[in-house]
C-alpha cells in the first residue's frame, strides 16, 4: 500500500475542506474540489487506497473542526462523490454517466440517512425547510447588525414571503444542480491531472470538453419539463421548475463546450480560455446566451460532432 501517496491525498482533501471553514470566499471555492485528491488516489491505487485516504482525511477534518457530525458529513458528501467519480473513471463510463453517479450518490445516501429521522420525528420536510430558512435569515440579520452592517441586515429583513415560498420549494432542484455541478468540475479536474501524470491509465481520454455534448434524447425530458412549468397547478409547476434547474446545468455545460471549441480554434492557451469561461459564468446575460446556444446545438450541431442519425 503506497502510504505516502495515501497520506498526501488525505492531507490535500482535508486541507481543502478545512479551508472552507476558515477562509472567506476563496475557502468556499476550494472546498468544492476536496473530492479530487480522493478520486485520483482511488483511480491510481484502487478502492482500498481510496478508502484509507478518505478515513484519514475525515479524521483530520473531524479533529480540526471538532465534531463527529463533520466526519459523517465529509464521508456522505465528499467521500461518496469521490467514490462515484472514481468508479465512473475506472469503468470508463461516459462523462455524463460518471458525473450523475458522483453527484447523486451522496444525495441518495443523505436522504437514506435523513428520511427515517424525519419520519420518526413526524416532521414535514417542506415545513422543516421553511423553518430552517427563516431561522437562518433571523440569525444572519442579528449577526450583520452586531457587525454594524445595518444596510445588509435591512436588505435581509426585506426578503418577501413569496421569495421564501419559492426558495423552499426549489431547494431540491438547487441541491441536485449544485451537487452535479460540483461533480462535473471535480471529474474534469481529476481526469485532466490523471491523464497528464500517467497517460497510460485505463480511463477515458475522450471526449474533451470541446467535443462533448449531452445525449440528444435528453431534449425530450426538457420538453416535458417545460410542459410541467406551463401548467397552473402548484405541484407540477414546481416539479417542472426543479427539473429545469438540472437542465440549466446540462445546457450550460454544452454551451461552455461550444465556447471551448471556438476558443481552441483561435489558438488561445488554457489560461486565457479559463479566464474567458470565468467571465462568461459570472455575467448573467452571457450565461443566458450560453444556455440558449447549448439547447440550439442539439439541432444545429455547430461542431459537427454527432453522427447523422443522432440529431433529433
């Protein structure tokens, strides 16, 4: 067992996680990539090495942050995401399959853990989420008031009942979309580093971002989603909105793949391409254009990467 590699992976993953607790903003970004070292050690050394690194990293995080629940959260979230992504790479699954496996596995485990607790307590999940958001708002208002940031506190106090109503009912879609987005970033980073370090590894090297596209059959799910949103009944309407959040992530990725394809044709290096993607992702109008491009690409096939029989 390569103890040095396991220790390095564990320290890297634990360090990224702890950064999320102690470093404002940048730490919140760094923690999203905590599964990457675990994915890499599991792909290169096997599941035993990955499990050993996960255990060590979880123990470090629990000691530094002080809490058994932190260890459980680390295992159920980052640990299971790393397990799903590494298994997807080892089995040479398609990128979207590996991302869905890595993104949904932690959520399935957390639901398995929470549902019996909620049933035993007789709690309504919607009422519980509403209570959580209201309490969090009050606590945030008090904190900002104590810090002298009265304008921020007043802004939080102005949050409307309608906003909370939508936020509570869109929480499932927000959580799923966020988990899938994190899994996609971790998959891309881990695969890129692994192939650069050891091109002979039996993991998929294709497609690159510039040639990737979502399965064209997924467009029928998008059509159903838009149909649900068009209905006036609250149940189907909010189901459609939650599904739409997931589809937004899918077609942001496809739009970003188009941008990457065109940027590569201009011979820009990876640093400038990354800068361009960052600018696009932070500007809502450009992001809306990217989503639209991703959807139109289903039929237009701007890059000519599909077989003729694949386009709906």
